């Protein structure tokens, strides 16, 4: 049981990390990137390329192998750039749309990314090395790999940084101003367009980081993103899209529920997230920590 | 008559001919198989199109309905040895029941949360299909699924395709009938403004769940057709991609258009098939087409076609229809009444987290009188109307309508009792024409049902025509009958206020509450509005008016209640209220102002 909870925390922290991206873009633009999972996949793929210097789909091997920290940084730059492209071609032009059209725009980009990944890396599942090798720790009857500890620490650290950025820096405050009221923010001289670009870059970087962290556990493939993106979306909804701490709790809850139900059988593991979400939304339509809607008449 | 014949050829003749002839284009097995797929996808997408385009909800869980229809039908046919058509009906019923549950779960959630609910329900079906292998066979599949037979002979692939496609055509024609009836109007009303729909007596919950059930029924039917297409199918078919593809088809085809689903389905099924040589680039192509459609054709291919068609026919039409100005007709007789009941508030309170928006308010609106509710900004006027009409739940106190206690009843229940309202920030149904807005108001008086409208039975058509006449009479009364065919969103602010009043009158109310009817109007419009309200009052309807425009209030109201900080500070006729020092203080500030007003300075200002 304790083992299930610890394993749950590992996946949960990744869900929460990706889901913070949903929070950032939804508060600023009311939109989310339904392809967040595929941005995660691109993160792990880009990281793999910088680590190994190989593009198996194109049979390219540059022989250039970067250290882990450099690979992470470069991968994040790549994914951040993709986030900017996404915002420019598929979010900004569709701003006037109702939610459905805007969702479709991000799905279109995600579909294309998946295809690009297939072209570059092929259709196989590729192992991704961890900087800590396969070191394994035991205490109190629980087993955890060094990489899993690394995952929890890095994602918590990244989430705290995002939180501090939003609450403590001038740029972050400008960002939150846009979230509260775009028109008023624009009147205060804040460049709303730049802030929405920033939102999508930041969200994508978080997804990319999640991809780097998760890849040694799940391995990398072009189809890695679909499920993880959905789970992270579920985490964001459980916690409430408007509350970063709620999302953290939601992610952890989801991760743990999966592992605990997984002790029973694997169908229950997959279903747990969805049952949990239906139960929560039946009683709290805006998530555990979401504020109730009150329509102004 | 000629137009009717043309429309029949366009909507029934040509599509039927195309459906019939398609198998002869490439008479090979593979092509027929693709046609079958397009056929049932069309049915699946048609349901979703209704849900998204009309009821304003979203489903990313179509795979759930599709899967339940398929497994329900296949399993029942296989294990209970019932005839295939009966088994298909069971599958459809199962899916419809599931749609009911999903619809209920979807009621309280909105936007992305709703998307998640449907993703979750769809995924659960997906998991069951994959993992409950003793029942579904999972990835190994169900074998020996019985096929449709006619007179003992198995239906050939071409015949089966015809069956599916002609069902698709019938479904589309039925939906077309439905959406241009009061059903379509009501759904669009719910989509545009739930709160206004409720104030007109529409049971929003019922209509939203209804849309989900209809969508699920069609999804289940699509699944049932899929199940009996071959004698074997596996759980691999039922993935999240089915749901995404359905939504993509709706959007590319053109949300809310009738031709959209078939175009969208042909594209999402046809593209991957015909670009099979480009297998490696297929997703790029598909995503690219989706993105380009979104960017270049904001209302989809179907929307673009509809626009072309309109501009082609439009010129001939508009010229003959429009008159430059509206009429000045008297209040229609069917709105006159002698039973305008009194409305009593007793100790009514509404607190928001400690803020006493309305505190212990007792007042009576006498039958058939015009009662004004005034007060400075934030004094609780709108909150009072919102509590009376059931939009907020009172913290304490009672509201009674005639002899009936109606405290905190839902707005639609109150509307059915004859009490309705207009809104301070106008809540029009922007996707509907002016006439249709008013017709929605007649909701509680219309009785022609689902089947009658689906088949366009004479009873339904007669009812439509009768209420259309009444709606025109009301539009003539408020003086905007010349705008009947215009989309409500294209009207000026003042005209929009008139539409709201006309729409509220269409409920044939006994009590009508107007929340700032003069807000945003120019002087001329205020005078017209005043005259209009006086006419309505003469018809015997009990009226409550919240208003800032003092001239209008003083001129119209038999009695006036003044609120300040949520409490009643004065009540009486115009003269009594005007001279009440508490009122003057509330509006203008302390004693100094009163002396100023009574003294000389005021006269100077008056000059």
C-alpha cells in the first residue's frame, strides 16, 4: 500500500507539472492546449536527440552527445519555440472562436507534431537513459529508483518556480493582470499579445520538462503523449483549472488513486482516474478547489 | 409551389440519387466498405452536430455511445438469438440510456469541465470494451456476429451500404425538420442564454439532457450498423480517436449545418483511405487540412456552402420583404387580462457571504398596477428582482403570487405560473431572428411534440402558423414588425430592448418584471418605451419596474418603493416619494444637499 502511494506520487507529480500548463493558458486566454501531451512527447524526443545525437527515423547519427543538463535545456528551448508557433498559428487566429473551434486548432497542431515525430524517430518505442542510471533505493520496505526521486524533486521545484514567478515578479504580475481582465491590463500598458504568447511558451516548456522526466520511466514514442495529456487534463479538472495548488493536489490524488486501484487489476488502474473525476465533478462542478460560478444578471 | 418542388429535389432527390449511384462508381469491395464506414460515421456525427451546434454542449466521448450501440447489438443478437433489427434497437436503447446518464452528469459542468466529463464517460466504455474480455472478447474481438438478412438471405455489401446511407439521409431530414421547429429554437435559446430561456418557462435541464439522449441514440445506431458490418470486430476500434474524429468532422463540415455531417464524415473517413500511399504523412495532411479549414472557413465547409447559397438567392428575397418602418398597433387582445395577481414579499432577505444585499423587505405589488422599485446603485433592486424570479435563492422571507407561495421556485416554474421578466444586460438569443426570439416566448403554450415536428405533421405546422401570427401581432405592438426576419444581434440597442419585451409578452404573462427598460435608450426611445409600458399596464398585467430614469418612473408608476443599502426607506405614490427627505438624502447625500435643493442654489442650477 505504502509502495503504491509512493509510486503514485511519482506519476502524480508529473501529471501536476503538465497540468500547470493548462492552468497558465486557461487563466490568460480561457483556452488550453489539447495537444499538451504531444508537446510532452516532443520534449522527450528532443531530449533524446540531444542525449544520443540520433534521429532513427531519418537514420541520422551526428555523434554529438550532450550532458544531461544541456540536453534538458535545449529540449526546453525547442518545445518552448513550438509553443510559440502553436500560439501564433492555431490559437491567436482562432481567438474569436467558441471553445470548440479553439480546441480543434490545438488538436490539429498536435496531430501534425505526432507525424513529425514519427518521421524523425520512427514508430518504435525508444529507451531513454536517466542521469542516475538504474540506481535503486530501499527503505522501510519501499523501493524507489533514484530517477523517481529526481522526478518528484524537479517537478515540485519547477512548480514552485512558476508559482513564485507569477506571484513575485513584475512580469508575473503583468501576466496575472491579463488573467484577471484583458482589457484593463491592456489599458495599463501591458502587451496582452505578448503575455498570451508567453503563456503558451511557458505551458509548453512545462510539458517538455515533464517529457524529459517521464521518458526514462515510460520510454519515448510518438504516441506517448495522448494518454499522459489526458491524465494531466484530468488532474487539472479534479483540482480546478483556476487553482495551481488545487492542480498539484489533483495530480497527486490521481497518481495515488491509479496505483492503489492498480493493486486490484490493471483495468481498475486505467479506470480509476475517470471514475474519480466523474464523482468529483458530480458534487463539485468546478473541481475540488474551483470557485462556484455565479452568473451576473 | 415551384420553390417547394425545387427544395424537395435539392434536399431529397439529389442526395438519394447520389447515395444510390455511388456504389457503381467503383464497384469493388474495398470502396463499398469505405462507403459503409462513411455512412455510419455520418449518423454518429449528425447527432454530435445537433449537440454542439444547437444545444451548445460538447462531447469528446462519442466513442462511448458508438461502443455501447455496437456491443449491445452484437451481444444481444449473438447470445439471445433475437432478430438483428431487434438487437440493433436494444443497442440503441442501451446507448440512449447511457446518454441520459451522461447528460445528467453534464448538467452542472461547463466548457472544459464538460469536455472532461464526456472524455471520462467515453474512456470508461473504452476500458470495458478492452478489458472485460469474457464479454467483449477485447482485442481478440467478437466473432460470428449475426448479419442482417432479408427473407433468409444475407444482405450484400452494397445493399447494406444502401440501408446505412438511406438511414443517414432519413436521420438528416428528420433532424432538419426538428431544428427548424420549436425544438431547434428552444435548443438555440438554451445555447445563447440559459437564464433568459428559463425566464421564458423552458426547463433547461430537460432540454440539455434531451439533446444528449438524442445524440446518444444516433451514436448507438451508428455503432449498431458498425457491429453488423462484418462478422467480427475487436475492441481496437473503440478509442479516443473516434471521439476526436467525430468532433473534427462536425467542425470541418460546418457546425449546425445540415449538410456538414456528411461532408465531415466523408473527409475524416475518406482522407486516410485515399491517401494510404502517403501513410507516413497522413497525420500531417489531416492536421493541416483541419487547421486550414479552421483558419479559412470559420463556419466549416457546410457554412461556406450555405453562405454561397444565401447570397445566390438572397437578392430576390430581401427586396420584397422589408418595409422601412414598423407599425403602431394596439396591445393584442390575447394579452389583455383581468387576472393580474398581486405579488407579495414578506421579510425577504438575500445575503451574499455577509453582505446584506436585500434585508427584510416587505412590499406588495397590487394586482394590475405598475409598481416602481428605485434606489441608488447597489441598493438591492436587481437582487430583489432576481430573488422574486427565482434566479437567486432567498436567504429568508417569502414571495407569494396571488394566493400561492412561490419562494425560491425555479424561474421556469414561475414563468409557467405566468411571471416573467426582462434583463438589465440584454439577454437575447443572438443566433435567432427577431421573430424566432418572440416565438421562443410562446414556449409554454406550444404542445406539438417531438414526433409531430420530426415528421412535420399538419398539427405541428398549424400550431407554428398560429403562433407565428401571434408573434407578429406582438411585434407590431412594440413597433418592430419590419425587423421580424433580422438576426437579433444586428439590431440597435433600443430595438433589442423592444425584442426582449416582445419576447416576455409572448409568454402571455400575468406578472411582468422589467429590469431597467430605459437603460441605454435615447430620449426619443425613452418616450416610446414609456408609452409602450403604459399600454401594457392598461392591458391588466401586473408590472414591476426597476429603473433609474426618474421621469419615466414618476410618470408610469402607481406606487413606488425606494431601497437603500438593501432596506426599504420609503413607499408611496410619486409625489410622496419625491418629497420624502430620506429619499432625497439617499440619492444626493446629507442634509446640506436638502437645504441646497430647497434653497436658492437649486433654482440657479435649474436655469
